[in-house]
C-alpha cells in the first residue's frame, strides 16, 4: 500500500441506497476491489421510502415512456426470481371511475402492459365484476366494474441490505455511517477522505469513483468537480400513510384521481394497509423530510372516495416520506417526471461516474450498465453476471434463479416450518420472508426457543439482534425495528428507547468490511 493511504481500491461507491448497493455488488462480483460508503444506515432515506413495489409503472404509459416500462417489466421477473423471499407477485385491482379514463383506454393500456415484455411468472390482466369479486366488497357500491393486473411487492430496505451483503461477501469493503467529506483528483486516481460518525477518518485512493448519493448527488459532484456543471436533479417528495387493515383479501388497489395522480392501497404487515404516494416538489433538507398535514389529508380523502370505510388522519398509525432524485424537466409536473436514469461520466483524469434518477425496479439494470462503463473506463471490460444470480437467501431451490422459487414459495416455507418445529408458526413465517435460506445462519446450533435468548420484545429475540448486528450493519433500534424489519409496528412504544439503550451498552463488531481483493485487512464478512 502506498504511503499516506489507508485503503487502495479500484472503485469507491458513494451512497448506500439501492443504486449504490447494486453497483457495489455488481462491481465486486466482476473482480473489482470496491469500497462502499454511506453517511447513514443502509437504505435510510429514499430506498426505504418507496411504495414497496416491483412494477413496470402502468401510469408511465400515458407519458409515452415505453422504453422505461418495457425495461422495468423485464426486470420485474428477473428480480422475482433472484429474491423470492423478500418479493412476491401481487394482483392489483383498478376500479373504473366514471368521468376519468374510459374503459377502452384502460383495456388498451393493460393489453400493452401485458405485451411489452415476456411474462413467465405473472398472469395477465382481465376485467372484473366488482359486485362479485372479493375486492369489490370494501368499495363503495358505485364501483361495479374494474380491472385486475399483476405486478410485484418487495421489502425495499431489505433489498438494499441483501445487495450490500452480496457485495461484502465478494470482497467489497462496506463503511456505513461514514461520510465522504473530500474528493480530490490526483492524476489517475481519486483521493477521498471518509469520516465515520465518531470522527475517525480514513484516506482512500481509488482508480474510479461512482457518485450514487441519491438526493445528495449534486453535493458530491460539487465536492469532486466544483467547476463543472451538469444536468441537475429535481427533488420530489413522496409520502405514505399506514392505517389499520381496510380489507381481508390479498389484492392491492390502484385508485385514479381527477388531478391525474394515482394512489395505491396495499396489504401491509398483515394487520395494516399502506396508502400512497404523493408527488410534491421539495426544496428542503432531504435528511429531515416528513409528511405534512395536507399530504395526510389528501391520501385519506382520496382513499375515502373509494372505500366504504371513511379514513381520517386519526386512523394513521405510521407515516414515512422520501425524496426522489428525478431528472429535471421544466415542462413536466412532479407526478409526470420520468423515473428513468442517466449517467454522466467525466474522464478528465481518473473517472467519475455520476448516477442520476432511477427507480427501484430497474436498479439491477442500472448497476449493470454503470459497471460496464466503469470497467471500460478502467481498461478492463468484464461481463455482467447478476441477471442469473440469486441474492443472499434467495436460493430456495438451488443456486440458479428459477421461476418455480417464487411460485412454490409456500412449499418451501412449509418445509422450513417442518425443519424447525419449535419455532412458533408466525415467527417462522417472518424469518422465512426476511432471511430466506439465511435463516439457517440465524438459527445455527439452536434447537429450542429458549436457545434464541431473551425476547427483547414480542417476536424479537436476542439471537436475531445479534445476527442483524453481525451480518447486516444494524446499529440502532431504528435500523432493527424499521429497516431490517417492521417490528416497530408490532412492538410496545417503549421498545425503541429500551433497545437503543441496550445496544449502546453492548457494543460488538459488525461486518463493516469485505474480504478479498483490496489492499487492507478485513474482518469476517457475512
């Protein structure tokens, strides 16, 4: 290692959201020496504040975004195959609302949605009589006709973590709660200063930098190239509310509104319904984004125009908001901005690749294209590999992604329950969904519930806390209760405070580094 540098690597990725995580994973799998830094927790901002959907984006057809929709529809099934534990098919019901889009237009749009990309897992769309279908029962009697189509559900925060876990086990160094505070180009390398939350600094020498900082992309770009101007981002706030369960069936809804927006109502965490999202231009600090009263009123009012049960702000049990970094277009409203992505590659010396825009469904393709550019810029083109690879825990029926994994998920879950009969069924089901085959690591050597350790809160045992700290970079109660899980919805109000106090008093080393390929000594990876 050259004097003055703590780490030397091929690629420094700035940003631990879904784009940065996917890029780090892909690059590490191609043999590059990778360092990933994130100023907060993994997926602590936009990437954990989505509508939790893997979807083509039906409404984008109205804006003639056919290329984006096709790309997303293809990726939809690639992702379902790669991580069938944190993803699942989901059927959506669109009630027809008189005075808005006519039925022929909806039928045509759904036909196009079905035909734009090959489907091997998800069924096609169809019309439905809401007077006879279970999804019609919670709706107001005026809604008699509707349409049903397919998309997918995803645990967005866990998707990020799994990508980073895979990057780590392929050799990437991972630095959470570590900000990149300085980027200086010196000839054919970047010299970066990384500062952890305790103030400790490391100096990294990287042959290439990827700026995947989401809402902070322009900040990082300004730090690296203060003299350059590039395509700006437009920040758009999206907010969601969670209310007690409004319906018993397993379908989701997509509701139209006269203002042109659509809102989803999705089954959530067994006992709840997730409703969102809004689209508002945002000029504040992305670190402090939060829902406001007008957004809550809007979502309650729109949902109440469809459901028989009235929804008021007092029914809301939880909210979350995120800032989407979308490509600027002064001709379009916030709701109409493209969710596609663009790259800006600066090669006036060591390469700097800036990532603009994107959506969670297309993250893998974005990462693949980004790493193609990085490898070419570094003079060592290497083929992509992630399309045919499972994410950690997703190898339910073998190492190669298969259609059957998501279609036969229930069969696999029952096998796990039979293998661990001492686990309460609800707990076993949650472990299966959260960890997939990684649950064998969580449960290794344990043969009874007593061996899981103390129940810190209902459904949360010390064994799981230890696993999340060791393998998934969890350090705080918020990490554990709201990003690695959604136990915050199911545990007593004082759980977070008690857990933070316990975590502070019981420190341990987490997997904040990878293994092979870089010029530094790394601890055990997950």
